[in-house]
């Protein structure tokens, strides 16, 4: 009887230790995974967010970086703006 109880108790003890350490490591990994996913998401959105230049600011004609309107080249300087045309009746 004693001979069969010792292995059973030992196995129950080892299983309990495994369950405790598995829960502990899952909590640790879950926290670091959340943290790293936030970093990845932030870098993803920063790549998607296109920085634009407000109206009247310097711009690059080849880059199309104006928030509104187009990049207009006026007197050797490129600025963001909206080109208005006059229509005569």
C-alpha cells in the first residue's frame, strides 16, 4: 500500500508544481506580449500617419505632402496652397 501511495503523491505534487509555474509564466508572458503589441501597433500607425504641411508652409513638389491643395511653385519657392482661378462670364 505504501509503495503505491508514494508515487501517486509524488505525481500529484509534480503536477501541482507544473500548474503553478505554468500560470505564473503565462501571466509574465501575457504582460510582455501586450506591451510589445502596443509598440508594434504604435509603430504601424506612425508609418500610416502621413505628416502633411499646412497651407502656406514649405513643401516638396514631388512628395505631395500638403494637407489641403497642392504644392505650388511661386517665385522659386514651393508652398502649399489652393490655386484659385477666376472665371469670367
